[in-house]
């Protein structure tokens, strides 16, 4: 007799012979012996007697009789609540271990006060257990298996403790747990604590409610708190019961907000030839601040005021790069550095004044045209500037058109030099000068820096009515469901919003950056504004369309598109022959450079007086497209 419904059978037959398995005079399967004649098989037995024989090569084995008697586990689930002894007990312990019997391998539901709190899988021996929290007051505990429900055990929980904050989890920098009266550098630590099961706790910072959290079935809760610099007194309230105060101090790292030379701000990484320097920054209110400086073994000390601001005069220690760091409360600031370039007196040797450095060329490490001439364009925010004609081994200072120092470098033995700005330059036009140590400079070098990831551009397309075609911002349109076209970075997601901030549609740009979004809901007559935003948050200029009923306004229609190798012009001519107005779209020098229509763009003709399509064709030998 066995309680195993699937025992394994083993035997021997001829080498590689076919073996038939028969149970209770019925063939149930056919298997094959291995090369040595051994075979194995796992049948499924029926409850009661099972007569098993095997047949191979026309010969039957002796009958193998085996009885299958499964272990019978009570169908009605049983329940025990530990450490309680009997139904109706009172406990002061919030957690209880519930266990019992149920059909092996089945799934049962734990109920407290007729509410399902857990689903439990019974093991192969019919045993199950679950560690659960009890509710305040009466708890009617039972389990259900299908339609069968166990008897109910009633447990009363009294004297439930007040809610509590156990600790805070700091995941800023070095991850750690912060306990009562400790400090953290995480402005949003995760508070963890206890309360009654499924209770709602209100979290307070001082007297200000900063949020709420729901405890789970075990009474545990978590909350991401926002705390202020300095001491924070946190407490939680559940059903009118307030926890003990949890004190946590936010120690914000000190900062250097600026370095001033003779009253003028020096940007981090900048340069100056000033004579009086003042360093400013922030720390905790009334905190001690130590300032470490290049070339000095002893730090300067100062004290932050009641608002956490501090300021201290500093002395330049070395010609060249000077770096500053501040320490307060065991935390360190980011570094702040600048290049000190002393003002040199004119030399007695007049020949030294003949060495006036010049900027020769700029290297673009990104674009297809790697060497940029004067007045050229680049999309590299930290371009490499090359120059010559400096006095050998002298300092060369790079300044902009407003005489702001960008930085400095040292010429080699031949007077050649190379410079890369320490901080990225903003898009725009720059006039760079290279100065020698006596403040003398040559001709300016103009560099146009475009944004490598410009904000999206767009236009609308009217494909309804008689007046169809392209529409720019501010124009009239009789199409109430226009299509917007635009350009951005390749494979970038674009979202189109209206003036009220409502999302109208999204699209993903193609390999060339082009995208299209259709307006689905018809627009009402009147003025409408739109903005396209890319996935990095850059927004287009506001695009305005004036929706008018059909035939309310005569819009010009596109009559011809004329182009040559160096420029592209849209010439629009109204359908009314009495109006001989020509509307021309000129592409600016900057736009031409961005769109790279041609590397040798001719821009002298841009901005001339308006010409008719015929005059344009004759004068500029253009082709009508």
C-alpha cells in the first residue's frame, strides 16, 4: 500500500526493446528499454487496488499488485490563534500567529472581521500558518476554503500603543538609517514607523501638516518627508493619539555663491586682474565656516549670519589658478576657482610690445567642417581656439567684446598657443580678442555659436477650402483642424499644447528631425496659441493662428517656389489680380547656417527690395519649382 499516487516503476527487458505498461488489464503507455535493457516509468494510480504488468517481445511479466490509499486531510479548515488559548481571549500583543489545517496544496483566505486580509497556500501536509496584525478592539478570525469556513475565534486587542516614528532612511550620498536626534544631508528622507493595522496617520513637521500615510495590515507605514535646513521636529497622529517627537537635523552642505574682484562678480572658472577679492557663500545659520585656498596651509574662518550667509575677504596666493573650498558641519562645498592675471607694467624694452597675439582659427570637434574661420559658425560650446604671434612662453588672455576675461593660456617656445574655455559658452555671437601680458590685443575673431539642440520649430498647414497651404504664426486660417509640421532633434518626442496648457497630441520626429501632429478637435473661430515641447523640456516660440470662417478673408496663395544653389525664396501671390503684392520669405544668414542649405551660402542678396517672380527669375537666374 502506498499514499503516493505516482510511484516510479523500474524493470528489465531486452536491450532497446519496446515495453508496454498495463494497469488493471488496460494498456496505459508504451516505452523503450535502454541499451542495457533497463526501463523506468511513473504511472498515475487509481485509488484502491492496481494490478500492473509489462509486456515485451510477446512475453508478459508477473502481476505487480499495489494499493493506493491517499492521506485524508479534513476538508473543513481548522484554525488556531497563538499565543491565545481559547475563543474570547484578550491580548495586549498586536501581532498574532494564526495556523491550522486545510486540504493539502489548496489556497485558503484568512478573514478578520469578515474582511479578507491574506491568501495562504497550504503545504503538502495540510499545514498552514500566517503572522498577522490585529485591529484595535474585537477581532473575529476565521479562514475560508471555497465554500467551507472554519469556526470563528474572537480575540480582543486592548491598549494599542500610540503611533511611532522608528527611523528615517537617508538615500542621499551614503545610504544610511537616521534615528531620533541624529542629522542627515537628505532633504527628503523616508520616514518609517508603526500604527494600528490599516490606520491613516497624519505627519506633522512642527505644527504644519506635511502629509499622510496608510499603514499596512501589519501596522507599518512609510512616508517621504520634506524637511527644512536645521532642526525638524516630526510627529505623527492616529485617531487623535500623537507619537513622541522625532528630531532630525538637515545639514545642508555649505556653498560658495560667488567671488568678487573690486566689486565685480568673477564666474566660477573665470579670470581677473583685480586687486581686492571677497568670497561669499551660504551655510547653516550661525555655523562656523572654514575656507581652504590654493597655496595656504591654514584655513580662513568666518561665521554665517542668522540667514546662513557669510562673506570674507581673501588674498590671491598664486599667479594663475586659485581654488577655494569651504567646510562646515563636516560637509564640503563644491570647488570655486579663477585665474589671477596680474596687470603688468609696460616693459623697458619696446620690442616686447611687438608681440601682439592673434586668433587664427577655431577647431570644431563635432561638425563636418572641423576648422572654423573668422565670422564662422560652430555648435561646440567649448571650442578650441588656436592663435600665434604671442611672446614665447608668455601668458595670453582671451577676452570678449565687453573686455570680460574668458580665460588664459601660455604660449609655447614659438609663440603659438591654444585655449579651451573652462565653462561652456551660451549660444550667441562672440567677438574674441587675444591680449598679451601688457593688455594689448590684435583684431577680433568673431565666432557664432548656435544651439546644438535648438528648441522645436513649427508651421501649420491648411488643407481645407479654397485657400490652402502653409501658414506661419499670426496668419489667418479657415481650416479648423490644421496639421502642424516642425523640426527638432532626430527621433525626439514632441508634445503640442494649446494656450491653456492642454495636450493636443504627440509625435516622434524622424531621422531628419521632422514631425507632424494633426489637430483632432475642431478649433473655434478666433485666436489660438500653440507651443511645441521636446522631451528635454525645450519649448518653441508661441505659435498663433487666427481661425476665421471660410471666405471671411482672402489669404494669399503660393504661386511659385524659386530656388538656386545658394538661397531659397518663397514667393506668394494673391489670387486677386488687382492686388500685385508679392510676399517673400527670406532665410537669414543664421537660419541658413543652421539648415546647412549649402556650405557656400551667398548672403549678400538677402534683405533687398521686393521683386516680382518674373524679375527674380530674370535677375538671379532662378528656377521655378
